[in-house]
C-alpha cells in the first residue's frame, strides 16, 4: 500500500468496513431473490437507497429478466446416510440457480453434477446456471475424490418463480444534471474480493460524496445483479446517460492486497480515464493501467456500441488474475480492510478531480497578470517562498485559455490535478478566472 | 522461414515454381523486345493474360516509350582471335540496350566500354543504357584484369527500331469495381531474386485468387517493364485507380532466404499498409517494416504526388541490401522455392484480410446480445470451452459499431484479422451483423 | 562544442564578440535608466537600432511602466569608517531598484537589508526590487559573516522619477510582411551568460541577417527590459504579431560551455519549433529539447493565452541549472566566445531553414519527371555519382505535393532541411517546381 499525500481523508475506517462485511458475508446472494434483497437493505443502512424491482419476464433489450430464484436447503447424503455436502455449511456448495431436485442416484450418475477444482483440492468452486435450467453441487476436490461407490441422496429445495429482480440506487443531486456513476454488483454469494469489496467501497463512497457540501456533479451509485442488472439499468436510463453521464466506474475486486488497476473505458481517453489516470500517474500511486477488454464486468454493457459511455473500472487485482477468484478461498483472509479503505480514498480523489476540472479562462490573457498587485507574487526573500507553487500558478494562467481543462494543464507539467485546487480558488478570488 | 498457422494453404508447390523458373531463366529480357514478349507468354500459361503493346514514341506523362530493342549476338574476341566474352554464355555480358557495333580497337579504347566489379571478381554486373545510346560489355573483374594488350574485335548485333513496349495484365473481376493491384516487373534478364521472383510469385498468386469462388474485390496483376511500364499503366488507368484502387503491392526480391520486408506506401497508413502489417505483426511472422523511400521500384510511380495511391511493396531482402543484387551471383542458388512459396502465402493471407475487412455493425448494439439463446455462448463446463475465442467474439461485438473495421478491431486485441473470419461468419448467420 | 558542417559561416568572430562584451560589461543596467540607454547605444554601433522610450506610468495590459531608476553611488561603511561594500567595486552590491537612503544603524538592523549566499561564500548575489519600494545590499557571505557589531553607515544615492523605459528594435524588411522575431533582454547588470550573451548574439545575428541579399521574411530584433519590456512590445505589436509572426526565439544564457537547449513554444509544434529541431536533431548537433514551462523569460508573455505566438527559446545551459546564475560568478570566465559564436551560427542556420521552407509543388506530379532529359539524372558509372543526393532529389519530388513543407520532407528522410537548399534551386531552375 502506498498512500499519496494528495488523497483525501475519509469518514469511514477499516473497522466499520469489517463490521458491515461480517453482516453481509453469510447471505446467499444471486441475481434475484431474497438474499439479494436482504443485502441491499443492509447496505442501505449506511446511505439510503431506492429499491427497484423488475418483474420476471420483462424484456430489456436483447434479454429477459429471469424467474426469481430462492433457496432453502440443499445437500447430498452418502451411501451411509451421512452428509457429504451441505448448503448450510457454505452457500457455494450449490450451483447458483439450481432447479429443485430430490432423488437417489448412484455415484456414477451423480458425478455429472459435481464440480471441483483438482488443482485447488481444498477450495469449493463458484458456479452458476442462470439462463439454462440445471442443478449441481460444488465441493472440495479431495472430498469428491474420496466419495465411495454407492447410492446417494440429493436434495435441492429451491424455487424458480415469476417474481422480480432487485437492484438498489442512490442518487445524490449536484448543481448540474450531468452525472458521475459508480456501478457495482451484489449478486455473488459468500466471496470477499469478488464481490463484497465493490459494494462495500461503493456504499461508503456514497456516504463520503453525500457529505460534500456543494457538488457540481450529480452522483449515482448502483448496486446491481451483474449483466442483467446493468442491462435493466441501461434500459431505464441509457438515453439519459448518453446525454448526461460524464464519467463512470465499475467497482470490483478492490479489497485485495494488490495495487490499484485501472481499466480504460472503450473510448480509451474519456474523462473517466483522464481523471483516474491523472490521479494514479501524477499522484504517484502504485498502479497499472490496462486497456478496455471484454473479459470483465458491467463495463461491457456500458461500453456496448449503442452506448459507448465513458465508463472504466477500478480494481486491485483483476478477476481471473488471482487463483482464489470464484472459489471459497476468496474469503475474509484474502482481503484487507486497509486496502479497501484506500480504494475508497482513490475513488474520492478521482471525484475531487472531476469536481475541480473545468476549462477555465484567464481573464487577463494578454501577457501575464501582474500577480504582485494582487498579493499573489511571493517575495523570493521570504523563507516560506515556494518557487514550485509559484510556477504552478503561472503555468495554470499560461494554459487557462478556456479550451484546456485542469487535467490537461496538470498533465503538461506532470502534476496531479489536485495540486491545482488552491490555485483555482486563489485565481477565482482574485478575479483572474 | 517461419510459417504462421494462420496462413492459407496453396495450390502451387515449390517444384512447380522451379519448373517455370527454369524456363524463364535463360531468356534475355529488357524493357522492350522479343525476350520480354516470350516471357509474358510463358507466364500466361499459368493464368491467362491480356497483352498490351505501346508503340515506340508514345508520350506517357513526362516520358516517351523508347525504341524497341532486340539482340541476336554480342561478343569480344581477343588479339589471338579467341572469345573473351560472349552474350550466348550469359546475357548479362552485354550492357542492356546497347547500340549495335562492329569494330576493332585497342584494349585502351575498349576499356571505357568494359564494366566489372573489383570487389566481386567472379561476378558479372548488370548494367543498362535505356535512355542514352551507348554500348558496352560487362565481365568478371578477374577476366578483365587479365586481358593482354592488343587489338580486340567487338561485335554487338542489336537493333533499335520503332516497335512497341509490351506488358501483361490479368484482371479478375469481383463483386465490387474497387480493386486490389499486384505489380511486378519482367524486364530483367537472367537474374533470380531481382527479378524472376516477383513475376513468379505474381502469376501463381493470380491463379490462387482466380480460384476464390466469391471475391469482394476485383484483382489486377500487371507484369511490366520497370518505370516506363508503370508510367504507361498509370497513363491508361491512373484516373480509374484514384477512385477504385483500395490497396496495391509491388512484388520484388521475394525469393531469397531473408525474412519478409514490408515497405509502406507513401501515405504510411493506407489500407495496403494496415492489412499487410496486421498479418505480419499480429500473425507473428518474422518480418520488418520500412518506411516509404524513393530507393525502390514502381511504388515511386504509384505514390507520385499526383496519384499517391495506397501501394506498398512486399519483399524479402530489399534491393541493394544483398551483395548479389544486379550481378550474375543473383542466380538460382541464391533463392529458395520454399521461400518463394511462403511469399505467395503471405500475399494470399493479405488478400484474405482485405476480403474480410469491413466496418460491420452489431445489430443489437444496446448492451451485449444474449449469446446463449443463439447457441453462441459455450458452457464453461464443456471440455472444449475456449475462453479466448469467446472473448474474441465479445470483443468483435463490442467494437462493431459500423465505423471500425476488422483490422482495427483485431489490432486493438493484438489479434490477426484472420482470427475473426469464423466469428464474422457466425455473427452473420446469427443475424448479429 | 560540435560544429555541424551544415551550419553557415559568419562575418563575426570571437574576438569581435569579446571586444563588445568588454565595453558592455561594467555598465549598471536595469529595466529603466541611463545604463540601459547607454548599453543600447553601444549595441546599435553594430547594427542600427530604433530606440523606444515608454513614459513611466503608461498602462500596458495588466501592468504599468515603473518609475525610471538611476543610481550614482551606494556603499556601507563599518563601525571603523572603512568601506564594507561599494557599488563602484561591483554593481551587483546594491539591490537593483533600491530606493535612496542615508542612515546610520546597528548591525542587527542592517542585517535585514543584507543578502548573501551561504553556500557560495565568495559570490555576490543579484537581487532586484522593481515593483516594491525597498533597499538592500548584496555581498559575499564570508564578508557578511565577518562583520563586527557596531554602528554602520549606509548610503544609496538613487533616484526613482517619472521618466521612461527604453528598448531597442531592429527591423529588417523582407519580401513578405510575415516576420521572424529574435527577442533578448538587456536589463541585467554585470553578468555574462545571463545576460550579456543574449544581446551579443542578437546584435551580431542581426548584422548577419542584414547581409542576406534577398530575404523572404522580415526580421525583427528586440532588446528589452525583461517582462515589462516584452509586455510593452506586445502592447504595441501584439495584433500585428498574431497575423504576421511566423516564428520567434528568445535568446538567453547562450554563451556558456553547455550544449544548445531548445525550449519549445507553448504550442509545441509551431514553425519555430519545427525549424529549430530539424536543424538540431537532423543536423546532429548536441542539444536537448525541453517543453514549454513558465520558469523562463519573455516567452511567458509571447505565449500567454491571448497571444499564444510561435515563440520558443534558444539557450545553452538554462537559467537556474547553473550555480553561477544570478551571481557575480556568472562572469567573463564562465562564458566562451567560441560558444557564443556557435550559438549565432545555429540561429543563422535556423533562419536559413525558415527562408528555404515552403510547400513546393512538383509540376510534373503524375509519375516521376524524367530527370535524364533535364540533365538531373547522374550516370551511375560517373565516379562522382552520389546516390544519396539522387535519392534526396527523388524524395523531394515524391513528397512535393504542395501541402508538405521542406522541413516535413526532410524529417521524413531524417535529413536536415539545409540539405535540400541546392535541390530546391535545381528543381526551380529546371521548372520542376
């Protein structure tokens, strides 16, 4: 972890993050159902949220909202009647969205429904079957390998019914209708980095943003079921977003011990990208930038050709680049609440850049303003004289031509835009912009 | 030699190339005359060709078609009456386009007409005097150095007469009037890499293209005398080319053992360049790219300011970068018919990219299409599951906005465009584009 | 020092530079006053100059021309009545623009007005107080540290009065109204690199330019007080410059032993930048390029947002990168008149590129011109045959499409534009452009 001195302080601390994590952890979430609803209600205690329910069968672009899924019980008993695998022990044991079943069958037939990871014999994999009716169990490979021949009893007490798909939304109005989006997904059962880290970061970031007294932008936070939730959101707001969404970020896998990863929007040089990379690069935060790619999450929907919105993604170690991904090994030990807090600081820093960023116009324009008569030219014999800051002020005035935004001006000098916050304030007070 | 698995198979094999090479090798070609005509007729056995004859004295832009040159005999006899140098032994012995002469003269006077390469004493140089009447002999430097004083007899039985300049042309129509050009030159006498390799590659490539059942583009292959032939062609077709030529390539020096060299068109980023470099770079073929430069061949005419056509050049070792260039050492041993075949494969691969390349439009556009219901989303538990290919499909759909061509889409993912051939087919069949 | 063979010869030699340096050195210059006037008159002996006088109190954009300052005497006497520090010994001893004072005061009170550099105990610093009335002395730190307690007598006999600010201007008309500017500043007292080097380079460069028989561009040389002088100049000519200034250079710190430094204009790719960098890079002169930055000189005014003129800066070691900067150690020993002469050669070379640079149009355009019939195609058997130069000619004709200037054409071939001077002449004589 490397903290940039430029990053803002926060209201939230690691202990508060951990406390909420512990409440959300055991719940069995999916892309629909009561586990999802309960999770949204717990999150909404931090910052009030509007709940949406989209009826099963609703058409959203090329997709249809699936039936609602709920689960009560799921287990396998061995030939000796003992429990082999029980949903109550770990909610990854059942393939998410499994159809109900109650049957007795020999090991050979059962095996087609058992999933494990031979290379990680202690880990339970996470599998789903949202759009194809099926059933199955996931278990540790060493358990699977030791199963004796014989007849097994399987029981999955789930329900697939006409119901609805839930998602949560926080909208924090600003001076402008133009808005900034943070999108995260809440459909994953008990896994920590992917994906309790995103919802935790987003909900506390929302509280930080709500505390900013005068916002320029409006901010929208959405807590969605992955893919189908983002598609439903775009079905409702896509046209609005095309006009008003100025920058957006998908928050995912952001609590592990790796450095920040910034994945570009499909445009590659959108405001979302420029603000994030100015902070990460010029703020000298350890990070890496990666191009847009379809191996990802809901940025695939936001950046689809019909929308092509300025939405990137903020992560630490990307999905599929950590072995624990989509297994029971992605647990509380795998993440760090200090890292998660730092992710929130990075997001808040990006928002501060977005708030600051304008194409200001130097009102003098013809030659330099005489700073001395405005008290802005420090004496070089003053022991507190800061030539660096004087140059930054002159640099800002030299480039503030009404067509060049603060991010560009800062980049030209290898500065972080946040280093111009006081300068913009001084210039505004002196009537220079 | 490194064969990319992406490159297409061919009808032609090295033995067939060698057989035609052996027939063309002994003929004394020039920029006009019967040797040129005979060569074109032999080439046309592989793929029918339209023959053009441009009368001597025709004005073509700033140039004039020269008199037609033919040669029967040329030799020098020494003071002892023995043959010193005989055209029948090697047709490089006479300076190409030499005027006729029959004279006796002392060694000192003869020497002004004798050319050799002191640094390559065993090689006969290749020299021409197309646009300035003159005569001369080329010989091995060790022969030249050993000539005794005395009177020599020289005889050059050539004829320069009002006749015509020949060139051959193959036109293979496609669905579009837009066309692809391959241009090579057939004016060099007995040299192998420069230049029997180009005509051999072009004629067999023409046969491969003729075998493609449904061509989008029309294809034109021209077999020209260098410079004056290209100028005459442009005089006839320059206006048509400005509208319809989408990509063109000069084929030259493409049979030696070096890697492929791609020389850019003057524009530097034309479709010709983009298609060739996508194949070479992303197909991971050993190659190097060089910028447009005037030290070259007929791309100088195609890229002249008034035309500036999208014409690059495909070579192996460029002219003047191999010592054997323009000498008798550029012989059959210097080239490899396997390499020559591989050059044809590269050219055919480029054509396949050009055929495939379009700016397709994803018909769903708003969010991702649901691939599952179209049978395009493989199950991740399927042992044949290929995540790479799934991502390539999603990548294609994400970028297929109607303004981005397949080459751009492939480049963005570091892919060769040929890897999208099946994807484009699948998407078309599924009604997605 | 590395002399490019491409650089032009000069009229001036190092001895002449040194002679003028010696006359200018002792004069106490400031941004106004008689020292400045005297310096301008000495400079004008080399090349006649128009003198401007701007009355004190004149408004120039956001600034006001200050009162005129003149100095007769300034000293400190110690408790023993002996001279501690005397303006007559070194004119840096008094803070430039000090108000008059005559007083007796104890060391403790005096110290607030004494300035030295602890890290350079033998050097007298250079300080100014143009826009804030104050007084002070600058002295060697080892002298300052050895001052005994007691009462000191200080006397500064200066005058701040309504007068005028002077600057000098040389205008050399060319065929076009479009012009090239060289700007340097003459307000610094006895320091060599910063800043007698700039005025010396500029005045002798003016004489060189005046000697060019047929100039395309008009040339303007200005010898200004820094900042306020440039602002006054822009107040007079800014609107004219926006239309007619095609390239400009601030000359400063150009006599030390470092390599040439080229600082870009704010635009970064203006004609000024392109001409200078083509010479430095392709002419293979040791140099470095640095981006525009506000830590600098009058380019800050020329490049301010309202003007954004194509003005860069030519230096050797930049201000603040040599320890001697703004101290008495920046003396005659610190500079080299050979280096200063070389700087003038570089400037003249840049002017030659600007004079040569046009977007010529090849009048043949369609295919290559036949050079042979124009006597421009050398015979390859000629022992003086220069293939490099033939290719350069063909390259020029290939790119001369009426939209590409000589600098671009030269850059494309890694050539210095000066290598095209003869080619442009040949082509013009042959009617090819």
